[in-house]
C-alpha cells in the first residue's frame, strides 16, 4: 500500500517538527525519520493498529507513536493509506474522516 498524506496532516507534522526543532533540530529530524519508518511498517499490516476512536469506520485506524496519535484511513480501492491527522493530547479540532 502507498502512503498519502492529507494537507492537514502535512501541516500538523510540520508544526510538530518546528516545535521540536526549537529545542533540538536533530531530535526533530529523528522524530520525522522514525515516524516514516513506523509508517512504512503499517503499509504491510494496515489493520494492525486499533480501530479509530475518532470515527465509526472499520477502515479508519489510530497509530500511537511517541505520544502522538496518527489517524489514518485505509482505501483498499486505491491501495492507499491516507494520513488524516497527527496530534498529541489535544483533541483534533473539526475532525473530518473523509
């Protein structure tokens, strides 16, 4: 399966990386790299993560990574995993699973 990041996910990840980089640019780079490695594993087993608590679809999942929740959607027809949002303790605002 291919990984596709939504515009919102990209924006949120950039904000998280910028925040981490204020303290340590190398930690920010490592965070993004490690997330990419973890997401690559999800492509082989997309249903391994829990069913999302932020939606009521079986193909919407939550990956927990270093205290962050990554909500993604499995689109079998396109052989894609769409990354919808990434957030920490704060709840997603205006979450839309489509």
